[in-house]
C-alpha cells in the first residue's frame, strides 16, 4: 500500500508532486490503474493545462468513477492547480465542460 497515488492522466506535473511527497517521507506511485489508486491511503490529482482536455484524458483512462469512489471512501484527496479545478461540477475555460462534480460550483474564466 502506498501513502499517495499520483494520478497520471497525461496532464500533470507528476514528478514534481512525487519529489515533494518523497521529500517528506511519503511512499508514492504514479498510476492510472484503478486498483492501485484505490489501495492507496491518499490521492493527488496534479494538473497543468486545459480543463476540457484534462476531462477528456480522465475519461480516456476511465478514471472518473475511480476518483469518485475514492472520494466516497473518505480518504484524503488533494488537487494541485488544474487538478483542484477538476473537482468542480463544470468549467467555462475554453468551452463548457463537466468536471468530476466532487465540489459544487463552476470554474469561470477571469
């Protein structure tokens, strides 16, 4: 069992997050495999890029249900940058795109 599963959906600053976790003594795995994610004690959803592309990639790897199930388990989830934005119901960044729906609200372009 790993302390942290860092989700790889091809949009994140994966190695930076992994280095920070390792620096403070956490065991990590970079993965997009649901069984590895669910076995971990916590989840990091990093992200750099566009909301709509990130959700496309999350769906491509069938991660939406896994992330929602992890959230329901009560274990900690941390979103970094775009990863945190994906927790919301929707974004208007480039085009209206549904998010993970873990947090009520909409990400609006400034």
